[in-house]
DNA sequence: ACCTGAACACCGTTCAAGT
DNA sequence: ACCTGAACACCGTTCAAGT
C-alpha cells in the first residue's frame, strides 16, 4: 500500500489521459469512467484525484487534446497555393474527415457539459478561436476589400454551419430525411454561402 | 405493497414524462435519473419499467415531446403572407427563440445518444423531417424554377447551419471568439446563403 | 509525499414476493 | 395485474491509514 513512485505526477496525468482517450474513441463519452481509466493504468480510482480536480476536469483535458489534433489536421491542410474558395472547401473537407474518422472523440467535445455555472477554461476557448482564424484568413483573401468584421462574422457563420451538418449527420438525424451525404450538404452550404459572400 | 391502481398505464406514463421533462428543463439531461422521476411521482423505480423499456426509452419519449413543441412553434409562425426569404428568416427566428427559451430541453434532443447499434425510432426521424419540410416549402416558393432536389438539399444545408450556430452559441463555444450574438451569426448565414441560392 | 482500500451517496436494472 | 423492496453491479468523490 502507498508510495510506489513508479510515475511522476506528469507521467500519471499523461497515461491517464491516453487511457481515457482510448476509451472515448472506442466506446464514446458514456464508455469512460474514473474507475475504468484507473484500472487500465494499474492504479486505484483515488489516485486520479491527485492529478485531476474531478472527472469533468479529466474529460475536459481529453477534449483539449482532441481539439489540438483537429487543429493540427486543419493547419496541415496546405492551402496557401489554392484559390481562397478552394482553400475553404479543403479546410471543410479536413474538418469533416476528422469528424468521420474519429466520431466519438469529435462528438465528445460537444457532448460534454460542465455543471451549471462552471465555465470552460480559457485555453479551451482559445483552441476553438484558432480554428475560426484559419477559415477567416481565407475569407479575407477571398474579399480583401471587405472590413475585417465581415470576415470574422462570416467565418463563424460558415464554420458553425459546417459543424451543424456534421453533428446532425453523425447523429443520423440528417440521413432520415432523404439520404444526402454530409459532403453533399456541406458542399451546398459552402457553394451558396461563398457565392453570396463574394457577390 | 403492490397493486394500488391509482393510475392507468397511460396515466403513469404521462406523469412520468411530465416529471422527467421538468427535471430536464431545470437541471439538464444530467439532472434526470429514473429514481428522481419515480420519487417525484410517488412511485418506486421499478414501476417505471412497467411503462418504459429502459431509461433511454424514457428520455427518447421526453425528446419527442420537445420535438413536437418545437414543430408546433414553427408551424404557428405565420408565414403564408410573407415573401419567402422573410418567411425563412421568421422560421429561423422561431427556432432560435425556442432554443434560447428552453436551452436544456432543446439541447437534450441532441445530447442524448443511444448505445452503439441501437437506432432512433422512426417516429423521431419523421418529426425531424417535418421541420425540414417547413423550410423547404419556402425555398421552393423562393425559386420555383429549381428542381425539388435542390430545395431539399438547401433546406438541410440551411437548417443544419442554423442548428450549428445554436449549438455552438448555447455551448458558449461561439461567444469566446469575438462576441457576436447568435442572431447576428444566423443572420449572416441566411443572408449569404439565400443570396447565393436565389442567384 | 504517494497510493490504497474502504466508505458514502448515488446510479440503471431485475425480480421474488406481496396484495 | 400491479407495485414494492431489496439486491446487483455499477458510478464519482473523499479520506484515514499505511509506507
């Protein structure tokens, strides 16, 4: 009992997050529990409370890792050489590809909710903002004459829209209506919105 | 013990759903449990399994009630006398107003997820389809010359987009980026999309 | 200082036993 | 046929006790 010192605090945090991430990826947010995470890494439940404030904190950190992976995917989408409208479509395709490849991890970001009154950490908000920025840069290239305000608004509108299609698509709450693919629906959204915006 | 016969099966189902709905409305999906619902209506947990297959079935039925209320709100939005683009904006405003007035009930529809492999009942899908239809009717009025296929696709794209803005907005995952209101972002989405679509 | 093991107050679900 | 009460296998969280 007590004091094994096999891992540093930081190592413990890392292996716990990796175990939790794998549980999210394979079984979804509902498939994760503090006890399961602990047993996967060979510790008892109590140990997790040495490195995480509580269970929500653990999930929040898993989700931040997913946001990092998602942002990396978008940032890796080479876009500089493309015409702006094509660049935005490429970014949208990367976003959708991530959501489809990692549905459980991607959904967990939005399924997890903090108790009433508790705010998400600022680092979380910043990671979301980074993604909007990538889109906004292309919108500014598309319409350089427009004021910045227009493109920040457009980036949010467009990206929230893409996001909504992915959510409903993965929920299978979209397919029931007629059988359009996520790609077809986002394609329509992008085509019409960009046509309107650059007009 | 046993056999009180104070309520018929259907009455029991109704008061349970009402109690669950109130718990969702005030505390969100996480604030509901079978035990809490049972105690609110003066029964023990086991009784709920006489009228619901399991807890997911109970939540699903709560969510169908919310979908009915949402559809009623949209159907009540008088739209016949308006120009189609204005009508679509009015429908979007009703949708947003519902989400903002009943955030917990509205979010519960999309937060609840069935275990892997289980499909939502067809009645659920039909209720979503009904909502898309209301939007599609106006899109067809807007561009009568376009094939039906275009307006079904557009209804899904546009409505999923509005939906995405609401989701991110309520999550406060949208506000952090710059402080645009849900109304401003959906306004942009509608303006640009409709400009592109009717062009 | 680190970690366990047990306790506490909760879960969803089942089912023998009572009326 | 209806409903309870207790049981089962789970939860998140805390913390005295051991090394």
